């Protein structure tokens, strides 16, 4: 039997009872070399600046800097650290945003600690483990998206055919941003944005921005850039 590499884990969770219980049990796991527990994303970044960790296990929702924002910052500042999200509420939106933030796993707090530890080792082996409940969302979402892409095939084709100059506007437009906010995001004049948006709507066969948002979200043919 191959001995597992011992891990150094940073745990961030704002619930003192959960934080203490997880840290205590994980500290007694033979395959965990060290576990440090903090209560939010800001403290996680401070801890990472002071010491080396293999994995940052982050609660999704925390006061101050939550896990999703912390995951993005860790990816920028500590790319060698693998982030794994932990939550009591596996909403589909959380899962999608976690993956966009660069998380290597998405776990729920209802699984046993020894299973969480196994998942962390799988992350270190290059896998992206997801707890059973979020897995259901992935399967159902795939089915729904496939049906929507078939239903709105012309819209998808039109998006794929758009020239490069339109591409930066697609994500903010699909998120319902105003022309002014899109202009600020893509560094174009509001007049140019207004013109480009009109052309995008015409080219994709949408009678309104609302229709564009609906079809973009349903087909997932536009990559969203979430702001926390």
C-alpha cells in the first residue's frame, strides 16, 4: 500500500463550533501534517503569507471576505495552493462561481471528516472531487443546457459567429449591465457600446436585452465573469 503524502491544510470557516470540530478531527488524521484554522478570507490570506500550505479549505459564505473571493485571491497570489470549497448550502450558483474562481473541489459539510480528508488527497492527485448533492446539479444542469442549446441553436451559432470586437461585451451584457457599466468594463465609449449592443441583438435575433440575457444564461454559450 502506497503511503499518502501528508498534507498541510488551511481551514477557513466563520462558525467557531464547526471550525474547531473540523480542525480537531483533521489534526488527528495520520495523513494531515498540520492544520491551521481561521475565521474568514482575510485571515486566510494572512496565514498563507506567513506559512506554507498545500490546500486551503474555504467555507463559501463568511463575513468580510468569503470563500469565493478568497479563492480568486489565492489563485492570483498563491497559485501553488489548491483551493477547495466547503458549504452547508450547495446552491448551483455557488458551485459554478467556485469553479470560475479556480476551486479544485466542492464539498458539503454533511460528509464525514475522513471523507473530506480523502477528497483533499484526491485534489492533490489532480482530481476535482464534488460531493454527491452538487453532483446532481451538474448532471441536471448539463441536461438542461443541452436541451436549451438545441432549442436556441440559431442563437448559439450567431454568438459563435460574432467578430472579436463584440466578444468583450457579451459577458457584461448577459449579466444585465447597463451601457454605462459595460463601457466602464470594456474601456469603450458609451456611444460605441450602445451601437455594438444594438448590433449584437440584431445579429443574435433578440428583440430585447432581456431576451438576450435569458438565452445566454439558458444556453451557457457566454462565459460569465462574476464580480463579488
